[in-house]
């Protein structure tokens, strides 16, 4: 989910990827959208979101800013949205296992995001292209993905953390359908899948174009807001048998917090 939208080949540098610098309106800066920088401080979010995180690759437009702008555009009562970029492109799911560098970095950044009173509201996960190369990785993908999601929830002490994963639109190898089947058929509570299949791909036939990244961000926002609406309905129903004061105080207090949204992947 680091985002490769808008990458072009720069012939002056030997066909090395270069970002075209075009930021669509849906991804524009917003003082109510923050990002956790590499030094673990909150700054105003801007594209490319992963510029100081996925430092060994050229970053472009991803779905994160379109997601955040869409969420705030639909519900301004949410206040601040804090994005916590964690994605490193070109990685397999095995590289995100508990105890690995990437997993530990994700945990460190997630916990840092809550130090100022932030509440983690969701994990956005877009990964899997690199697991389509070797059959063994594709075959083991289901077990590894389920364990990863379970470990993240356990270590963040958030057993019901909403997770929104993206079913890959393409792959680097011949086992794309195997990985997609796992993603589309995953049966874990509070895990929702947004399908990227059919969104426009760039010239490399692997990464999404800028318009596709924008659309994906909007699709993730739709799923997120639908999930929040269902959760609010359940809380409202449950509150009829308990003290409303707790619900109202919590609601007011939560509106004042940064919504920390983890953004991870190995696209």
C-alpha cells in the first residue's frame, strides 16, 4: 500500500522510476489529516505518504489520502484522522511474521501513534503480489495471513480491530489466482475485503495507476464507514440496557482523539 501511482520511467537516469508529481484533488492536503512520520512525530499528511518509510523505492500516489479525504468528507464529526504508514513494497507475507523487522517496526509505529491519545480504528492491508511467484508461498499464504492478522490484534490488545484488506489486482508470478482466492475467501471476524480486480494498471501491468489508487481509497473508505455505521448501531442497541452516560462520554471523548489508521503492505 506504499503506492506507486504516477511512476514514470526517467530515461535521463537510465529508466529508473520517477514520480510524475501529480496529486489529484482527492489526495490533496487537509489540515485534519495527519501522518506519523518516520521519526514518530505527527505532521500534516501529504503525498507520497510513504516517502520516508519505504525509502529504497520510488513512491507515488497510494490509496491513503483518498481514503482519509473521503472519510472526512462523509463524516466531519470524526475530527482528526491520523495515518500511520508502514508499507514496504515488494515483500512477501512471510517477511511480516511476528518477530521480523517489518512486524516489529509496524508494532513500534502503531504504539507510538497512540502515545498522544490516539485510538487505532483500523488496519488497511494491501499485499500479496510477491507471494504469487513461488507456489510454496501461494499455498502457505492463507495460514500466514490469518496468523499475521491474529498476531497484530493480539499484540495491539485489540481483538476486534477492524481490518480492511485488498484483494490484489495483479501479481508478479503465475499464482495470482491462488492468492486472490485466499484473500476473497478469508473468514475471520471483522475482516473485510475490497477487490482491486479490474482497476486500471500502469505500464508495468502490476501497480495501479493514480486514478485507480484514488478509486481504491474511496472503496476502502466506503467499507470503513459502513463498518463504523454497523458498530454504532450495535452500540446504540446495547446502550438501552446500560447507562447512557458512559456511551455519550465515550463518544464525545473519542471525537477528540486522532484516528490512527495503520497502512501496511508489501505491494
